[in-house]
C-alpha cells in the first residue's frame, strides 16, 4: 500500500509530501507538486513537523511478572502515542531478562503487539544479583539480538565485575548501560540529599553516590577501551564528569530522563510518592546543568525511564512507595517546553537526541535514520503548539503514576508511523 | 491556627503562645481532685500508633480522656502492618467510624502529612512523631517546661545535644524555639548533623564544652548505641566523653539553667544518672507537662470556643 503524508515540514523546514510503500520512503517532493497516486492512503500533515520515530533507550514494560502494572502491549501502545517507534525494555522483570529464553520472549511479544519495536535489554549479572555475569553472548546471539546490557534498578557496583562486563561485550559490539548508584552511600535513601532532605527527615541520596560510580566507570571504560552508557544522569557533577571524559576521548554516552529535565526535589515536600523516583529529583541547579548537557551534546539522549507501578505501590506513605514514574507519553512535550521553546534545541537536534543517537547507542540499524528516499518509514508527526491536559485515564498504560497529573503540556504527537504502518493517527491508536 | 498539627513550622508565634497559655490554664484546672473537663464530650479521638511509644501514647490518651473525649487506641505495631496500603485502609476505617481527630505516630517521615492531605480522612490530624521528621507536641511540652522555669523565652539560650540527624525532637524544637525567640545551638559530632543544617534557624557546634557555658537550658537527645555500628561515632565511650552530660558539664550552665531530656534516657550514654536525677533536671516535669500541652492542642484544634474555666464550671 502506498501512503502519502501531505504538507508536512521535515525537521520544521519547508513543507513537502512524503510518500512510502512497503515500509520504505519512496518519494519526497514539494507540497502539491503531484497528486497522490490512485488508491493511496493520505495522512494530513498541514502545520505539522515530521521527525524520525523516537527511540527510547530506557523503558520498563513490567512483562513478564508485573502485568498488573504494565504489559508489553499496553506499554508499547503508550510508546506509540508518545511518538516512539522503538523502545528498549529493561531487564528487571520477573523472571529477570538474563537468558536468551526470556529476551526472545519479550522480543516476540513486542512483535505480536505491533505498536513499536521492542528491543530487550539483557541483564549484566544473573538475577541482577551483581555476583556473576549472565550469558551475555547467548542473549546477543538470540533472535532478540541484544546489544544493550544493564542491571538497571541496581548498580553493577563491583568494579571487577563491571570491568569484565565492559570488556566481554566488545565481542559483539554491545554496551553496558550503568545505573550509577553506590549502594552503600544510598542505603535506605528516599530523596536527593540536600538541605531539604534534612528538613523533611527523609534519608538522602547524595549526588556523589552517582558521580563516584560514573567517574569510576569512565576510567574503567577508558582503561579497557570499551564503550559505556550512563543511564538517567541527574546531577551537575555527572554532566561535568561526562563532559570531561568525552573531551579525553572516552567512548561514553549518556541519557537524561524527561523528569530530570523539568522537575525538582521541591515536590518531595508533598510526601506524595508520585514524585519518588530513582535517581531522585534533584535541585534547580542540577536541572539547569542537565539541560545544558543535552544542549551541547554531552548528554546524547532523552530516555524516559518509563516506570509503571500499581496503584497501591504509590497510594501510601513516601517511604513505602515504589520508585519510578511514567514517561512515554509526556517525553516529547517536556523536551518542547525545556529545550525547544527556550531555543536550546532545534528540530534537527531534537531528532538527534530522541532518535538518531539513541538508535546508534542501541545499534539499531533501521531506526534513527534520516528522512530521505530509501530510508525506513519510521516517522513521528508532531504539533509543537498543541496544548493538552495530562489525564492518565485516557492512556493505554495500565498505571497512572505520572508526575504531570493535571498539568497542561505543550507539544503533541499527532501521527506515529512504524515501518510504513500508522500506529497512531490524529493522536489515537490506529 | 492550621487545621492540623503536622510540623512545628505550622505554628505562628501567636499560635504557639495560645497553646502554651491554654496549657497553663488547663494545668491549673486539672490540679483539682476531679481532673476531668466535659469539653470534648461526644467527640472521638483516635490514637493511631504504628510505632511503639508508650509514653507519648499514654500522654495523649490521658489528655483526651481528661477532656472527656471517647478515645480509641489503635496500635498497629505487631500486626501485619508494614506496607503503606495499610495506612490508607486504616485511615478509611477510622474515617468510617467517625474520628474527629487522629493522633498518629509512624515510622515513615511525612505519614501524618499524607493522612492529612490524601483525602482519606476528614478529621484533624496531629503528628505524634513521624520517622526522623518532627514531633511537634514534644517541642510544645519542652517549651512549656522551659517557660515554667525561665519565663518568656525571648533571648534565652537553649543547647540541644545529640543525634540531630535522626531526631524528630530536634527538628521540632529548633523550629518552635526559634518562633518563640529563643537562641538554639545544636551540638553533635559532624556525622550526626543533617546535610544543610547550616541553613536552619540556629547555631551549630561540634564542641559541647564550648556551647554550654551560660546557657539557660540543655536538652539531651537519646543516642542509640547502634549508631556506632554504622560508624557515626567510634564507641559509646568516646561519644559519652565528648557529648555526654555529666555533673561537671551541667555546672557550666547558667545558675538557674535546667536539663531536659525527651526520654527514654540512656543513662550513662548521653547523660549520667547524677545529672538525670540531679537538681537541675526537669525530666519528670516534662512528662506531666506533656499531658497539659496535649490537652491544649486537642482543645484548640477541635475548635472548642469556650474558655476552660467556663467549660469546667
């Protein structure tokens, strides 16, 4: 089937008509230069911007094990509504994604759901226990072709194990994505350690617990000549350390979450676990630092850390609440508000941070590609000026733990196209 | 006055003085043979204790009963309550039973705040100690005791010594004593000071001998010996030597200076028996005053308009 997306502005530039067939872009021409072919499906792109489909490096789909909080189908539906055409499903499921069998199952369930590509992240260590390496090679060689490995949720804190993991995945061009959190420095931690945590009586999660692990891992990666990826970097010090390492030629990439781009620790004053997340929300100064890092490219990617939780795990006192917040459907408007509106990223840079670089980090050959003839038709069409209210009851996600409840967002996903097939049309699942 | 009492920061100077003055009136009234006032007849006060605290629970119970309230005590400790869902379910249960006030003690900082703001219950919430956050009625009874001995607190110097990091008593006292115009100095080893303590409305010192001379009062905080296992200090002996209150140190206070302790004490650890039982100690008075202050809080928060004398008739 031939599809034409009419009158749309690639990267916010001059309006064109984009035609594709069999999942591949077959034509890009000035708007109205030729009539759509007979029988073609037509999508309206007037006033809208088209970018390559977003790629999320960090998604918790909860399946297998916590299907009450999210499933691969419900989570990827939310991803499609957020403009994503590929997500990386984190390994901290039950059972843990630490064998070829589990990662293949996750991958297949993603194909069956069909909303976006699901690339399982393999656990670095068996059962996320931090004791011995999982069969990384088997996961890499499986049908799921795993390239990103992470114990996310916990840190690979043993320096020898981290070194071995960094070295081992070189054999298949893999990358270790580190959840940087010194476990001893953060025992029982509840929020960012600061003057505010002292006042609120909540045990602090100090910035140094993140920064010390990042510094160690960058030096390790340099020493063994491996690449390393830093998950959800959240502090000014972390940005400075990654910037320093990049200047020295260390093969490091880093991601920031939408919530760390916009929210601060002040929300802990509510004692509402809706705002409890790991790493914790930091200070306004840290928020400015991660924005600057994303702007200058020190931070490569926006990654959601979409973390659905059942109602009862958030409807409680702060200490009993689970860490994590939803992110797939609100990532784009957060980037618009924090980076595009203030002029810190143009649309090509948004495509770079939300699609091109995350695809490259995950070694996804057919995602994050340019909008050009012959390239795969993974597209997201956005309205940067549309204003909408966050309402979890309208989301396909099984969970409602968005930190943006009741908040008005600017910037909306209108259409999402996966391999030529629309998954979202006019803001609704197709 | 705010609807709830969650933090000492909720109290303006006017509020605090109103509670302390009311407590003084109530103390006078209940000094009679018949200690009971009819003020809260027909009102239901729930003691919701997720953590053991016999003295605070009994103090609130006595306060509510002397005002003729119906008192229900719910001790969750020992039952299977450990997860937050239970806080919600317990709250909904209490609401269904028509609690006018819920006095909550909980191991999680902010749990009373959650109860007050979650929409689970309608009644007044009084914080009886939450995690390492606050214990406002303890600060009120301390202020009441200080006032009895020192008069108005404006310009008075109070030294608070011990495990400030984990102490809800210290947090509430710093806030309330500052509101009342006293000058507070916190003393602890640096490991037991919270990050950001320099932004609190008080002085900070690591040297007890330097802070004590001329002070009007010293408040010793309980220090758990287990803290030593987490390397907050090397040994309990070293802690006692550097931060314990013995007779020599108590002698550094102003002539009429007094010694407070919220209890329970570790005799021999933060305070010697000689000082705890000595002439400067007002520790037993604190317990008595706790009932009066808590009566005043219940009286004012439950919106009773009559003055205590009239109500007593």
